[in-house]
């Protein structure tokens, strides 16, 4: 091929690309929701004289900046294809192990947690101690604490990624709340017990963890369940950030006959709640189906429980998927998330009589605990 | 608007190519001007109006200087032209710097004006100055305001250079040819420049930011920081110049080269012959030579040298670190001139080690905003403070960016270019290269688009220029 033809071809490929994608951008309908990133794409920015005239320090809010930085990348034709190209080039050409701290090992995505945040541990311990001193100590209740390691515990160091010392982290945390009895669940978990594309653990693999917790608090967990599968694909938080494409997953959830007779009350909205919220299962984040998403206070009552004991559980989002597996073991479970309300408000009407008290938190929340009130 | 953006690639480029090439010859400069104004106004409408005013001043003063050429009044017009045009830059770029330093000296606390610098002001100011000075020196003034405005505001070189001299494009402004050969070469240059910016420069920036944010630094980290910053600035700047030269070719212009593999230099003198050549030659022709150059007593020559390098640094940003950066090179050049150059010429290895170390050190000063911190980084290169040599974090960063670092280091030498030239001129492989080139370009454009669509960082180096 002659140089002249090569130059014509150079022009042609450029023209096909820029004119072609320009036309596709203008003609193709825009996505309502970016499934793999679990978010809505940026909308066309408001065109007003004010938004066009913004410059200098206000330029970030201008029509032009919004158009450049948000609207065009979010709505570019075949966005997922291009994101996969970037991921492929990053890991196969540039041989980069992670993308903005997120990595994939054997199809499972994790995130590097490098630093132990001492201040965060101190804050979390302070909040737990407050609850203990205010509500439990006088009643002679010894609370339980269990720490859920994030996936980095199983994946990071073993695969050459930067990692904090999880054992040191757990030791530091436990050393700050020595009044609590520790239930170690780390031995019952492995990386595959978590969703590959999400931070959370997968209820499908949590029956043995539930048994450890219940038995650790003096119970005897021996429930049986029916396995159910959600009919929508699940994309976790890493799906949009991982350096390699991640397959959509399936959410599995357990039910049994007892669950059908359980009542759930949502104190935040002052209305009945549900163990598995099917409306939320079909929403933006299918994991929100567990106990209806982030709700500060829920009470689950089970008239057919094996015992008349109660459980007061302080938890983060991980707790939502394991609590349904503990329903058979308690007549009443009060589920508290102090990230959304102060404990004084959430614990009104909770008397802790005949109750086990469990603090169940993940390393992710304990290491970034500023939201705990 | 940034070249490295979806809006530019997939809206601006098709629109201007379509309208420019269907426009009749006599309207092409008008189309170029309109799109250039739109391109600039995209970053701030008011700033575009200000640029139009600066162009108008350049146009009027150009005509007046030519009209009264040879008379004293012509010099007065030149003075007012330069003073009025440079006053824009002084106000927007340096007011807060002067207030800050005045406050520091006097103990006063005059409030800062918090003026935001219009992008590209330093580039178009220098182009207008070069135009009026060239007219004063005998170049024909441009009678057609659209042609002059199209030259000054021409979007390919407006925000990041190269600083195109009027005399270099005067003929092409009036009459130029377009061909598939030029457009094809321009396309290749543009896409390669875009890839340099998006794939290499942005990655080197990310690496430097990771290290900047690391809490426990090591000697090796400081070295990686220095190397990544030097590579980031080089690939960003030369990538933008490649894009400008490529776009220029598509529209029928031949802009002069701006970078010529500066990291293979063996002295600071040579480095500046290869680095941002359009700026170096601008200062030579419009400041150094008018000051007397080297045809003056030695003490005066030294003043000229340091003045030029101080202003070179100051041009890059209104901050002491830029002034020190410029003066640092001034000092090196003087030392080389007096005695070092002859020793450097004798050793291929030592001379390269010397200039690479000097460049890395200088870019640490260039990039880090406070001098105290910059000195900490320079000290860190030698383990100052008893820091460890490496850590698990250091080795992880190095491992994670190893391929990109190697690509950048190789790409900063003429190795790839000379290999490509050899292959394309080879009788056997030339045809294969010709087939592969368009395929490689489309692949690069797809990858660059992917990095822009899923962009996590797209730093803009020139916001302080």
C-alpha cells in the first residue's frame, strides 16, 4: 500500500470514528440507568444564561464543565464496552494490578485497605462504650462483639496487594472494648463467601456464621431453610470500579416457614417492614432487599421462636443479610444502626431484659466510623 | 475546552472539519476563527471577549506601527502595544502574587483579588507581542482582521502552545493548500499526541499523586516521584504540542516543532534547545537579543541571562517556585558556559546523569507549590531524615506502574521514532507498516476514548501558565 493511500486511510479512520460516534451519540436513546455502575447517568445540564456565563472559580458549575465532565462521558454510546476496554488495557497491557485501589483475584473484586485508622477505632470504641455504660453496665449485661473482616482479609496480602494488618486491627478494636465478649467468625469465612462484585457477604454462605454467632451467645442454631434466587442480576459496588469486567451475580436468600409468621416493624417510617423487601430487590441496589435497606431501627418479632430470648443487635449493612438467619433463635430482635440516628433515640423503649446484645460491625465501618453516633 | 475530552473529539472536531472543508477558500479563516472563539469561550465567555479585545489592540497597533514605520512615533506605538497587551497578563496572572509579596514585605494585609487566570493568556499574549514587534521590525502588517484573529486565536495552539510566530504562518494565513497527505500526517500526529497525553501523561500524574499522598515515604518513592513528574510534564506538554501540530496540518498549517526528545540531552544548554523550543526562541528573540544578548560586557551579559531565565520561570506561573525553577536553569547555563560544558562533552554517561538529575530536581521544584516541601522532596532523594530506602508500598507502586514507566522512558527517547522510520522506509516492510498504521491509529483512538469515557483523572497542566 502506498503512503498516499495510507494517509487517506488515516483520514478515513479518524473521520469514521469522530463522525460515527458523534452521530450515534445524537441518535441513540440515552440509558435511564447505568446497571453496571448502579447509578443514573448525568442528565443534560441546564442551559441558562447564568450557567453559560459562569467562569473563574464558578466554572465547575457551568453548563460547559458539566457537559464535558459528566454528561458526555456518562452518555457516550457503548459506555460499558469502552469501560471494559479501559479495564482490559489496564490489566493486560499496562499490567496494573489495581484500578484506584480496587483489584480482582479469581473473579472476586476487593479493595485495598492500607491504613489502620486509629482515630476511627477510638471513635467506634467510644460509641460502643457509651451504649455499654449507659444501658448495659448497670444491668450487668455483658455484650458480645463480632467483627466482620472485609474481603481484603482473605485476598490482599495473599495476592501481593497492599493491606493493613487485620489481626492488629481486630486486636486494637477489641482492646478498646474489653467489656465485650468476642465471637470470632473469621475462621468461618473465606473470600468466596462474599459477593464477587460487592463489599458485602453473601447470605448463601452465612448459615455457619449465623450458627457461630447464635451459639456464641449461648443459643443452639439448627434451623433449616429453603434456598431462593432473585430473578434480577446483581451488580455490586465494585462492578463499576473493578479493573476487569465482573459478571452480574445472583442474589440467593433463605426462607423457612417461621419467617412467614414473623412481624417486622420499621420505626424510622413507623410502618411495617419486611425481612426481604421485594420492591427494593428490583431497585438500584438489590442488596437492599435484606431488611429493606438502611433503616435505623427495626423490630422483628417471631411468635414461633425456639426461645423467649431477645436480641438487641447493633449493626452495619452486613448485619442485614445475616439477621434473617437468626430469627428462629429469638422471639424478638431489635436491629439498631447508629449511623443514622443517635442511640438515645433508637434505644427508647428497649429494656434489654432477657436480651443478648451483639455489636456486629465490619472492618470497613470500624475503620471509617465517623458516622457512628 | 480540552483536546483530551469527549466533547472536543466527538463534537467539536466533526463540526469544524465539516464546516471548514465545505466552506469556500476565502471563508476558511473565518470558519477557523469562529470555531476558535467558540473553543475558547467554552472555558469562559468573558475571557473570550477579553481575548478579542487584545486581538483588536494588536491589529490596530500593527497597522499604526506599519503606517509610521521608520518614524519615532512608530516606537511609541510599539511601546503602547506591548504595554497594553502585557497589562492584561500582568493583571490576571500576577496581581495576587505582587499583593501577596507586598504584604509579606510591609506587614500589610491588603486583601487578595482572587483573580482566576484565563487559560492560554500567556500564549496569546506572546503571540500578539511577537506580531507587533515583527511588524515594527519590518514584517508586513495583516490588513485583514479575520486573518490576524484567526492566527492569534487559532484553537490548536491557543491554550498550550506552541507559541507560533506570525512570520511562520503569515503566508499560510493568506494562501495554503490542503491535501490527504497533510491531513493523514496530521491525523497520525494528533492521535499520537492524544495518546501521549491520555495514556502516559495522565498515568504518570496518577503515580506522582499516589506517592504525594503516601504517608510514609522512602528514598525510592522520592525518586519515583521525581521521574514520574518529569515524565508527566514532558508527555503532557509534548502531547499537546503534537496535537496542535497535527491539527495545524489538517487545516493546512505547518507549525514548528516544540519538543525534540529533551531527555536525551547532555547539558542544560542542550536541554533547552530541545524543550519548549518555541518559548526558548521567543525569549531569545524578543527579550535576550533586545537586551543586548552576549554582545555586551560580561556583567551585563550575566544580568541578561538571569533576567531571561527569571522571566522564563515567571511565565510558567505566578509563584516563587517557578522563578527559582527558571533561575536554576540560568545558573546551570552560566556554569556550563564558563567551564562545565567542555567536561560534559567528554563523557556520554556522566553528562546524561548530570542533566537527568538536574531536570528531575527542577521539576520537583516546578510541581510542588511550596519551596519548603520541594526541598524535603529533594532531600528525600538522598535519604535525608533517615527515611528507609524502600517499603512494601513503594515496591507495589513500582510494580503497578512498571510497564507505564518503561513505556514512558522509552517513549521519551527517539528509539521508537527511528525504528518506525526505518521500518516504513524499508523496501520489504514499508508496505506492511503502511497497512498497520491506520489500524494502530484506530486502536489507539478507541483506547483513548475508553480512558476518557471512564476517566478518573485528566489533569490540566497549563492552568497556571
